[in-house]
């Protein structure tokens, strides 16, 4: 059920709906593809939802055996409950006090030479590549006629895994209130100190609380020393992501690895292979198999950066999205500013194509005169893959 043949979809793959008036892709067959569906009904902001009363079995920090390369301080401190419900569109999240906007921000880096780039595809995450938030709200079950209880249970269990990974290994307890748009945004505050024996738990950094009980010894929040410790955490986060992007199971206990495999399989089944279908397009773009030049995938999400990285890892997308190509719009309140940063990084000679399900990315695409491909149903992903295969995008 996770694959389809091109011959089976050719007859229905050339939609006649309007694509977009923002700009033309120069291909008559697909440049006018745009589904004039009603705007997404997902709310623009959400409050944090409390944990379910009966969550699935939770792994305590003592049960986890992190790889040797992980910092001991990355574990969840005893007695601290994991944060919950950081959802798409949490634009109201507080930023770090004392951090000036754009202070010392490094230019976004890319692991590959970009001078031959032809097209960049700007992807949304939730309800575009993966089905996650709509599992929790019940909207997916309602829209596609699935059992609400089964769908909700799958969403809650995946949510637990996302925040457990973020809390235990990705410093989310420290970084939740110190969110960044891009992994390199505080790199200029990093002095390059060796971190292999660094004790993150004992360095006095306390997230948005800063300072801690020892006062000046730990540095004032927003001060040079405090910012250096913040930069250390983002550097370590990048190392962990790169080290486990193809093997997230190395960060999980055997029990949690089995749970993740089961959840991904069951979510694929109940969503009619949604992720597998999206991956066909992602991998086609990644392979740069089009005849016009190199293509690239970039992720722009309204999930906070750390939970977004956890999602990408747990859904098996780490090899598709280098960490340098992941942007979070939470801190700056919208994707339009993220798009500006991306255009500044890659230049205006590149053709940008926006792929998403919601108003935020559609509005941002309009503002930047970028074509927008709406994903509302499984068939939209199938059509997207065919358009890519036929070099219409």
C-alpha cells in the first residue's frame, strides 16, 4: 500500500484547476495547478495542551542508555516534567531575555556548494510531509473517515516520543524559552571550546532563568558567558542531529525503538501511506534528477526548532533535511521572514516552490511571488510526484 505505479495515476494526474497567480513555472501542463480549496481551518495559535491522563509507558531518564557521545547534562533533570503540546503555529512563545534581535547571527551555512542550484522546494512539515497535528485534533479522522479514538491514540503516543527525545537528548528543557530560527543563529557566541567532557548539567545554565543560584559565577542571562553556554547547547544539538540523523534508534531504548517502529507503521496504514508518498517527491528532489540543474529541499515549520528536529528524526527524515536546511518560524511569528532569510542565503536567481497545507505558507508564497502547491489530500502528493517526474516543476 506504500507504492504506486506511474501508469496507474497518469490518467488522473493532470489537474485542470488553477495553480497560482504568483508566478509561472513555465510549464503549461502544471503551472496552472492550484486547488482553490477553502483556506485551512487550523487555528493560528494554540495553547499548550496538558498531558493525557493515561499516557503510554514513559521511559525515565535512568532507563535510557545514551551513546557515549551524548552529554550527561542532556538528560532530563529529576523531578522536572516534560513540557507538552508545543504545536505548529506557537508564534507567541517567549524569546530569551537579553538576546538582541539578529545579534551576531552567522550567515546560514549549507553543506554543499549552492552556485549550481536551480530550484529550491520550501516544505511545510505537519499535514504536508507528515500527519501529526491533525491526529491530535481529530480533524484527520473526521476528514478521511477514520476511527477517532485510534487516530488520537497514535497521535498521543507519537507526541510523547517527540517530547521525550527533545527533553532527554536535545536540551529542550534548557532551550524551550531560548528558541532560535536556525541552528547557526547563536554560533557567533561560541568560542569553539571542546565539549567532549563538558558537563552541561553543572555549568549553571538554566534556560530562561539564567544565572541560577550562584549568581555571577554562572553569568547573567543574555550576557557573554550565558550566551556562550547557550551556543554550546546549539552546537551539541547539531552534533547529535548529524550523528543520529540516519539512526534515531541509537538515541532510544530497545523498548522505545520498538514503539517507534510500530507507531510509524500504524500511522502509515491509517494515513494511507502519506509519508511514503511525500518521500517519493522529497527523494526525487534530493537526487537532483531533473534536467535543468540541482534542486534542494528546505523545511520551514512553525514548530519550535528543537521539537521540529525531534519530529524530523523520529519520522525518518534526517537524511532528507540537513540541519542547515531546517528553519523554525515560531520565534519570528511567520514564515514570510523565514522565506526572506532563505532568499538572502541562496539568492534571487533560484526558483523557489512552496509546498504546504496552510495559510501561513500560502501567504508567505504570495508575498514573495513564489508558486504554491497546496497539499490537502493524498492525491495532491501523488500529483506533485508526477509533476516532478515529468519535469513540470
